[in-house]
């Protein structure tokens, strides 16, 4: 068997990805108790660069939030976001009038397509205890043929997401298929919607002092395994420490020996789109001319405007998990 490791990558902020993925970031913030405004006590905000706080101070960051941590309204065009919230909650609002609160294992899949604005805020709902947050945000590209599809918003509730329980491992199937288990359908215009593209997003948790086999893909795909928490692992005679990504040869099974702590992985896989990529902030197109067009159109139209009272819109503290869709449909969990 050939060496299955093509390359290893230190995990920075964001993580390095392969086509068809554009971006992946792991947010892990140990937020304190929330105040009446669902943010940290203002005394704790002193000394922070509010509005652009990406420094891990006291175990957490405010990102672009001023009073509530998170990302106030901002535009996207030409790709999709997949937001996996393992701990804590995310409040979503967008220019389509859609909204939601999701967390504790839920996933939001949003196709930006021709253009959408949204906000992603992290309300500190607990006033009597800490508010830990862990989430992944993944950007999945759209091919040229789908760059201008209508925006689409979909929730994958954790009760519906399949989890494969193996002898020493649990595999959460967010996209794609794992052996004989199929994920919930993604957004309809997604690159992941065509099974031939073999897009997979799996969150894998493996017991300490055990072994796990990553099954081979069926076709030629890019595959990156992100080892984001644990002690050490071994692939063949290669020792790999946590906070490294591993670009794997996808055509073969890969046996991983787990060290003295439980190992946590995120796997991203898919057939490359193999088209030119032009990026500028929240816009991803095929040419610089299309990027300029996106910027001009956003200045003119604001991609439909902002129908919410605040740029950092959050929902009522007592509101549970829910999704309000652009057509008015309401789902409460």
C-alpha cells in the first residue's frame, strides 16, 4: 500500500482547504455568563478592539460584535456556507427575511448564489453559568453555472443528522454518504447535491487507545482530515500531533491509531470543480471583472436590503431553536 499521506498542514485561522472547499474555520470560545443584552459584562470588554476582536483574550473573542459576539450583517455571493454548531447557539438573520436560532449539534446550510446579506451572532443565553461555543464554518464553492442561483436557506436539525456508531468511533454525517448511511439532502443547487461529486463533511470522534479506518472514496476526490483535538495519532509510522490537517490519498482505506486521548476530526472531501477562482472578501466568482460587478451591484442594491432592526440582530433570550424561512414557514424545535 502506498503512503496515504500527501501532505500535512498546521491549522491556522482559517484552515487551509482544497477545491471544492474555499475556507474552513473552527471557532472555540469559552464565553462567560451573559448579561441582559446577551453579551459579556461590559467590564470584560475593556481593552478589546471591539468591531475587530480576533485576539483570544480570556479564552474568547468578540469577532466583529460590539456588545454580542459574532458577525453583524455582511454580504455573500457565489458560494455556500455550512455552519456546524456543536456547542452554544448561533442567531441567524438575513436579507431574505429568514431567521433562526440553532445550536447544540444543528447545522445551517446557506446558498448565497446571486447575493444575500446575513448576520451570525452568538448570544450568551445563560446568565447564571458560562456559555461555551464551538462551531465550524465551511465555505463550499459553486460552479460558474450556479453562481447566480437564487439564495437558499436550510436547517439540518441535529435530531435529523445521521450518526454512525461504530465500535470505537462516532461519525456525524453532515454531507455525503458513509458506508451505507446517507446524509440529509443538502441545499438543492449545491455542488454536494450531485452524488457523483462525492462531497463529504464528516465530524469524527474516536476513542483513546483505539484504531479507526477512514474508508476509501469511490472516485478521484480531494480529501483533507483535520485533527483538531486530542493527543497524538499515528498513520503508519508517522506521528501527527493535534492542530494539523492531513491531505490524504482518497483511493485507499487509511488506518489511524489513536493516542492517549480521544481524537476529534473534521473530514472535508469532494470532486474538484476545477474552475478559476477569484475572491474578494465575501465574494467568490470566476474572474476579477465578476468580483467588481458583485461589488458594484451590492453598493446599488444591498442584495435586497436589511429588514431587521439591528445589524447585529439577535432573537429573544427565551426563544428556543427555530427557523423562519423566506416564504414565512416557521419550524420550532
